[in-house]
């Protein structure tokens, strides 16, 4: 076994390299989400009326030049309320998702890597929590803690923990015995450093997708809770609450229901589409490695 | 006229990074009764060629040009309906992974019958008898329930026999075999190769046999084509290719192979206290009824500065033993002495000093480096954890480590996915040597690499060992590589050591019947080589682990009698070499001598 060997193995050369391509599947939903985020930032200052003032015009006035989205039963400007409501819902759902997905993923990563009794205990608790519908669980927590913005964030965050823990656990399971993990063990690294310094960067793309999906779900949950009266309390403009308040006269004046509903719907679809695009770009990247 | 005529074949793929031409201007012809061995390394386009020969457009094929004429039929220009009659009926294919090519939810007998019914009108009784004939042809026991089993209930060798039986079902004119024995153990591989040889001499079938293993090709082929980067760089008869290769790539490929008897330059005299002494290590997996006793009381001594080769087939417990020593698994019982001190079984109880002096190189180059970290970061992390150093010194040490494994320091900034398998394994070796360890545990570091890369990594390991005076425990299933690398060889079978001794003494002759079978099964890249044919009939079985007596007795070809299955065999010492068997060295020598004599007469 001494002879010289041809320089490289017999690999087939590539004829042309691939350039970075932006795809509309990614760009369109990202742009929509960006518009919402911008609205959340500056909505209050560009709104033509105050969101809480009564009688900015006649009650239940249809959309017109002065009231783009019409007015509700108290004569409040629906357009202004939708604009101002963006900040509430975005702030609440972002912080709830960060809290829930963050805590859940940390739990899942540790539980998946450590295995054994730790994993068994955590996963059975997760099973119990997953048996309860998310909305019901959130309502249970809110009725016992009392409705407030902070409690809303806590409740939704709690609802998200079990699902995120599962996702993170399943992402980390196949990596447990990889060579780099064992090499880290052989240099004396403990589990916190292996989980967060070695494994987290690898599974992060999967967790980002999970974050987007949970964020979309949080928007729906907050709107649903608002509609049911457990969420944001009046007179704060909240899309779910607005739908709930205006639902009695939806047959004669649909606009106070239609526009907040559209606002929720478009955002949820956009965030879901973004998560989808992220997933497939992740898969594409994986294909390139193979 | 030739059976198969290939002219100017070009195959290309569309990939996300652009189009790839996997087969470039390949031409050859194949007569009936010929076996063309196609040899090349991974990525050389062998499998693509195999599919193109059938006129099969693989998914993603963007270019399929040239001519493939099979018995007068232009395959690349035939409609799909025409091709479907030929596939399976006149050209059959056997793939590398039988578990993937068999349907998991269908009994294997039914899968053979399905192929027959697809091409011929056969009654149930006719199909049944045809299936029985197929099973006979691949030497699977008739009358057993094999036909009624599902693929997962068969061993790897049996599965590959079934796929060959399916290929044979319609007595095709041409059989294309794509690395059919690569996933099998050496002893099973030898049996399958015998079977193929036998089938060929009976049926006069033409074959295209694709493999990366020059030893296997030497055994089966009548003509050889060497592929490199999608081109056939050399073709010729077997003896021509192996004795007088013309192309430089073929020469390099042949020179990179270890042959029996080859060995590294002799190491210094090995004496003094051993760097590692593991005593009666035991390790089981699973709970209660499903327990597998992976390592059953193995002791291992590693002299300072020596390479101890641990050889055995899959399931022999060699990797588990290594992981117990490393502290990655916790042995149930046994003690490990390291440089004269007791080594705690738990990694957490081993101090930094102990960790620093014992490091490991892993088998799979794809998972040995963290894909999200640059090479520099990976190495720096390892270094800083083992030796408290500041950033500047660490960086200098990392550069030095890269140079030591003959990689450019520019690799620091690269991600693992930008590296080839051999380069990744070099980085892994650099990582193991960062802390200047006394002992490096190598868990099959070469098995996932191409032959030419294997040779280079092998040389690198030996150079480092010489320069640092490091000791290795080198695990491999490849006896030739272990023989080349090691000063001492330990042969393991089903969790027990069956033979150990100085590496040189293994050149003379094997003692233990299992070692003898391993030697005989190792394909030698020399078509003229005459080896004693020792074939193990039955399959390796976990049930053997639980019986009293000799662990090997169920498969042994030199079974002595009842004592083999009832009484544990004694260790027999023959000066620098010892083995466990009921036969004494003299009795074994007499048997081997008689067989050689009768083989010479016959």
C-alpha cells in the first residue's frame, strides 16, 4: 500500500454553477408580513381618526371616502381601528410565540438529547397536555388567572410548549449519536454545551419554520379568544373583539366584521406561506449537500 | 454478433447546481458468456451506466445519447412497452441494497412469482414450481418456509439471494449487478460470489458486474473496464488489467491496495507496561428477553506505541468494545487500566488529563464534523476544551494540526459540506491529534472511503503514529487493512476473542477456523491467486451467543464433535499467538495440509 494515487477521486465535474435565486413563493408572503409589521409600528400615527373615539361619523356608515372601511355601531372608524389593532395582535402573538416555542424547543432539545427517564417523564407530560384542545387549555388558564395581556401571553405560550417540544425532540433524536456529538463528549463537554452549542445550530432552520407556523396559530388563537371575550378587553381595538362586537348586525352592515376578518385571514395565510417557503428552501439546501 | 453493443453513450443529470455529465462517451461490447467487470470509485458514474445499459431513464436524466443495442434491439430508441418486456425477462438487474429492492409487505416467494407472471402466462402450480426452481438455483434450502417469509425476516445474504432469484426467474440473457455484495460481510460475500460463479458456469449468462472492489472484480470478471470521472479509461482482459495496467489511474488504484502479506515498516520493539489494559469487559444491550450480549468478557492489551488491530464481521462487538474503552458506553463489568491507573467507566468521572490522552476517530466521515460549524471552529472548540489556551495560540495550533494532516490552512474557514469524505476524515484525525494523545481509538476510519483515499488516509495514520509514538486500537472488518496497519491482531466473533497474536504470525497460516474463513473470504486483487476455499454455510445468529460451548460451533467447518457445542474451548498458546478451539495446533495443521494436498491432486 505504498504507491501514489491520482490526485482526486473520480468525481464527475459540474458543468455550471448555480446562482442564488429569489423565488416569489418566499418574496410575496415576506412582503405581506413586512407590511403588517410596518402597520404595527406606525399604524397609530397614520390612522385618520382615534381608534377609541365614538361618533367619528354616523353609526354603521358604509365604506366611503371619509371612512374607508365604514364605521361600527358606535360610529368608530373601522379603518383606524384595524390599523391600530395591528400592533396589539402582533405584539401579543409574537411574544407568546417566542415564549412558548422558545421554552418548548429548549425542553424538547434537552429531553431528546438526554433520553432515558428525563425524556420519558417530559414526553408523557407533553402527551397529557396535547390531549387538551389548545383553545380550551388557554381559556382554562385565562379564567383562573383573569384576563389581561400578560396572562394572555402566558396562556398561549403554555399552550405552545408541548407541540414545540415534540418538534425539537424529533429534530434532535437522529443527531444524538453523531460523531461530532461523541467527539464533544470525549473532550468533556456536558449536555448543556452539547445541546445548545453543537445541536441547536443544526436544528435551528427547522425551529424557525416551527416558529412561523406557531405564530400563525397564535394570531388565530388571540383573535378567537378576543371574540370569546377572554382576550384583549374593550375598548382596546382588537381584530377578534371587533368581529365579536359587530357580529349582531353583520347582515345589515358587514364591514365592521369583514375588514378585521380579512386582516386576520391575510396575515395568517401569509405567515403560513412563509413557513412553507422556508421549509422547501431548507429541503433544497439539503438536496444540494447530497 | 455481440449480445450488447454500446456506442458513444452519454448520460447527464439536471441538478440544482447545473447539469452533470455522469457518463461520457462510453463504448464497449459484450458477448454471450462474458462477464464485464466495471470498476471505479464513488461518483465515477458506474451506477448511472448500469441503468443506461437497460435503456432506463433515471429521474432527473437530462441527456441520454448514443446507442445501446441489445441483441439487435436499439434500447434507447425503443418505446416503453417494448422495454418492459425486455426488463426482467431478458435483462435483469440486481441492486446493492436488497432491503430497498424487495417489497417489505410481500412474501419473498410471491415476489419471485410476480416476476414470472408478469412475463408469462403461468398457472398457480407452474408458478409455484418455478419459484421452487429459483430458490434451488440460489441454494436456498428447499422445503423450508423461506418463500413464505417477509424480507425483514431474512438475513442480508438470504435477501441478496432472493433478489438474484428474481433476476434469474426468467432465465435472462444478461444480468446487470450493481455492487451486489458491498453491504454484506466478507464471509457472506464470498458465498454469494461462489453462487454467481456457479450460476454462470451453468447458464452461460452474460453479466455486467459493477463494483468498487478490485478484489471482487478479479474473482468474477473475464474482462474489466476501469471507470474514472464518467469515462472508461481502460479495458482489457482480467490478467492484462491486473498484471500490466496501462492507464496511470488503474496503476494507482492497484498500488493502493493492501495484499495479504503486505505490511507497514516494522515498528520498534514493543515492550514495557501496556498503555491500555482492559480486563473482562462485558456489555449487553436491550432489556430482559431481548438482550443482546454484545461483548462477553473481552480482555485487550495495547502495548505502548503499538497498533492493535481488532477484526471481525458486523455484530462481533468490536465497535462496542472500543466505545466502552472510550467511555461512550458504560460496560456492565470489567476494569480498564490506562497508563497504570484505573479508568472510571463514566466519561464524566474522567479528568481533563485522561480525556486529553485518549481520543477517537469515527467511522462515518459524513457525521464526524458538525455541519453547521466551520472546520476552524470545530477544531478550536476541541482544543480549547482540552487545553486552556488563548485565541491566538489556539488558531496557530489549529493551522498546525491542519498542515499535519496535509490540508491547506484555508480549510479553516470551510464548512464540512464543502469537503470530500477523505478530507473530512483527515480533519477528524487532526481533531483527535490536537491534544497529542497517547492512545487513539480508530473505529473503522477507512471503511466509508474510496480505495485510493483509503490508502492515503492509511499512510497518514501510520505517519502520525510514528511521529508521535501514539498507540492505536484499529477496528476494521477488512483483514487485509488490519494486517497492513497492525503490530498485533485480535480476531473477534460474536462478542468474544477467538484468536490473537503478533500480526506477522498471521501471514504463515490462520489457526482458528473462523480466522481461516475470514482469510479465505477476503477477495484478493490478483486473478491468479489461489486461496483455500473455506465457506461458512449458515448465517451469523444472535442465538449462538447464548449457547454453552464454542461460540463459533454452529458455523464451524471443522467441527470436532459434541464437545464443541457443550464445553467451552480452551485457550491454546503457540508462542506469541493464542486461539480458542478444541483442536490443537498440530491437528489443525494436519487437516489444512491434507486439504491442500487433495486440492493439488484434484
